[in-house]
C-alpha cells in the first residue's frame, strides 16, 4: 500500500530543486545511474555497481508508473 502523505511530502521536497512530475523523477534516476557509472573508478567491477543500478532502474519505473493518465472512457470526447 502506498502512503499518499509520504509521496506528497516527497514531491513537495523535490519541487524545491527540480520538476517533480513522474517523468522528471524517472529521468533523475537515470541521471544518477549515469553519474554512478561515470564516476566509478576504473578498477570498479560491474558486479559492484549492478545492485545500485538495478535499484535505480526499478525506482525510476516506479515513479514513472505511479500515476498514469486516466484513459478517456467516453468515445465521443476523443
């Protein structure tokens, strides 16, 4: 179950430094993942980064799918 108050708080806090819609939050997770890879030492093995990257990917998908547009159920308005 999603605690909507906590989600609203997260969005409010994020709005202070970025666009906080679902797509922007998804993009931010991808930027963080890129930064993680780009700043890793040459000796860092992919196995060390994989859990963090997978977590960010799943978090991004979560933000992207959290609120979806409601499909129009009235065909006359399309």
